[in-house]
């Protein structure tokens, strides 16, 4: 049985009416919650406007998770990861993003979308053909460059995939470019919908993962720890590469015990050869996000209670020495379990890299290819 | 001076007090109001006042109550006491680091001041150099400090 994401209202923009996604959504959800709409002519009777932009209140943000809008995206789908725009402050791993929607139906206390989004709906962009055309243009120009393309930047890659089935289109596309890597990043366990497809070995299904203690407290509405592990095992068994992002690591009094447990479980369930990469990141967020988090989660959360300080790149982070201690602990733990685990840091400063690894990534042979500069993507708008 | 007068004087906007939205119960709001009046009586600057008000909001939400008034007679003492409550782990780590750093064999005559600057804690070191010989001695001392820090 399909467990559908819960929405109170679904709007379908005129430009998306005939899309496959719209047809599928109409077949899955009751007609009374679905409204055809035109973003340019908002219905005056609605108590909120699809066009409204700007910072959201906590209530508006909550509502945006329960309101789905199917629409077309008018800008450039394929972009560099935001980490790349802070190259002076952060060490970036050449990740590229393909945003096929925005907002998330899950509800993690630390989610950066709380300070990033300004639209009152969860959006799914129905013009995937245009996104694939952009990707094809770039891939045809650089078929031999190891571009990594992720779809989980401003929307979970798979939590709404039961509605879109975009995973299938993307896997079939990327199979044609074996040097390119497609990465799904998710906190769901929705994988059955693509497991029948053969992979050329260049689709990575990755999970953002934390110890069960953190998932249960901070990652509301997500698949539980062992549900994610079970989904990862299914993918591995079908020949898909898998990856784990232990991100954000969250400090709490028992952090060493809980992150040890996570490392041991990953090591027990998988071999390093199964796992493309393990990335580590620590809790971080934009300063303005703290108000939204405080209002939505109070101070009972380990995230809102966290002792955060301004850091390079203007984000709030844990004390630099504590971050290094947490990373070093996890790296040491994983490497002690099996030295073949491939680990790197996400969105961290060169200083933290050196304190954690004694090296910057270009000096780590197994990471060099990830961090090697790639050709710039051109602006499709220009 | 009460909080309303201080807020007027400092030209506070609603947006400055966004953190207050998290206070949900009349009890929390009443405690905030009393603490805000106490703060205003110390006439802090705009940014220092807001920073303490936000800390007070967090501490109220963390379940602290009347004990938040401890040390409230002086702004600096109060701020320091509140920081220890809001950032207990970091305060403890900073104290240990401060003791460790201050005991290092810094160059003779130098001034060492422990500081937290955002996510980093360390020392500000002031040195006076009047000759190449001074510099040689200082570098030798700093090498000893480096050895000690690396231990």
C-alpha cells in the first residue's frame, strides 16, 4: 500500500494541468482538496495568496508544508551547490543541484528551508523535460567530467517521488552518461518505485542519517533509523551505490555513545565498498533562522538549545574546537572499524579540515576527484 | 527607566523583538516583562540590550524563573551570569581553556587576554619589541608555547 504524503490543499497551475504529475496527483488525492489555479490570477476568496512572497511566520511555514502547488519552473534548474558561492570561506566538493521542487513534507527542527524559502506552498515543478534538456546540454558538452548532480537541495529527493516518479526519469537519463553521478538525498524510505530499473552504476541513493536518538527527537515525520537502513539495503542489493550524510551532527551529553552506535550500525550493515561516500557536517544555520525554530519547536529541542556562535560565512555553528572534536571522533571511530571508509566534511572551513584530517581534501587521494575544479556551468538565462 | 521608555529611546521596532513570539503562556510573558524592566533600568545599548533580551527569552523557555534576576544589579555581572546559564558547556570549556592558555610560558612582558570571538576561543597577545634581540627572545618563548599547546 502506498503511504501518500499528507496535504490539506493541492493547487494545479494552468501550465501544469496536462502534465503527467498532475494526472497522477489527481488519481491519488480526493478531488475536493484539488483546485486548478493560475498564479497570475489568485482567487480573491482564498485566505492566502499563491503569489505572496517574503519571510514567513511560523504558521505560514507550517501551512506551506501542507499546501502543494504543481507548477512550472521558469528559471535555470541546474546550478552549483550554495557551498560553491562561499569558496573563500568553505571547502567545496563540486556538487551541482537540480531543483525539481521546493519545501519538504517532513519536519526537521534544524531544516535550513526555514530561513531559505519565501513561498507559501510546497512546489513540484512539472516541466522535468526542460530540466533534463538543460542537463543534457551540459552533459553532452562535458560527458567525461565527473559532475555530481543532486536533487535534494531544497526538496527531499524521494519523499514526494511517489507523486512524481521523477527518480525513474532521472535514472534513465543519467544511465546515458556513465561518468556523471546522480545523487538522490533523502530522509524517506521511498525506493520501491525505481528499484526495477537497471542502473549504470552512477546513481547514488543517499540518506541523511543520525543516531536514532536524534532522529526520534529532531527529525519529525521522517523514516526512522532502521527504515532508512532497510531502504539502503534494498538499493544496494539492486546494484545502486549508496551514501550516508551524517549531517547535521548534533551535540548532546551522550553524543559519543550515540554516534558510536551509528558508526557501528553502518559498519555492521554495510561494507565500505557498498558505500560511495560518508559525509560529515555539524549543526549550522543562518542567524535569522533561530527565531522561526524557537517559535516552532520551543527550547525543548537539542537544536534550539544548542550553543551556537557566529562563524565564517555568517552561519551560526558550534564552537570550532568542539566541531573538530566531533568530526575527529567520528572519523577515528569509522576508520577504526574499517580503514576503507571514505569520509569527507560538508561545508566546512579549511581550518576544520586540517584539524580533522591534518589535510585539505586535495591532499587526500580518495577525495581528490571530488574536489578537483570542474568547468563552470554556463548561465542558461544569458 | 522602564522597558517601554528604553524601547522608545532606542527606537526598537517590532521586528527587533521577533524572539518574543516564542513566549506562549501569560506566565512566561509576565516574567519577560519583569526582566525587561530590570534590564531597561540598567540602560544598556541597543544591541547589548537586545542580545540580553533574547538570552532571557531562551532561558525562560528553558524553564528558568526568578533565579534569572541573580546578579541583575550590574549589567556586566548579569550578562555574564546569563551567558553561563545559556551557554553552560561552552562557558565550562572556555574556563578550562583560559586557565590552560594563561599558564603557558608566554614571552616576558607580554599581555595575554583570553577572548571568545564567535565560534573560536583563544588569546589576544600584546607584545612590545624594541630590537632584534627582543624579537629573538620572543620567538624562542613562542616556540615553547607552541610545544606546550601541541602536547
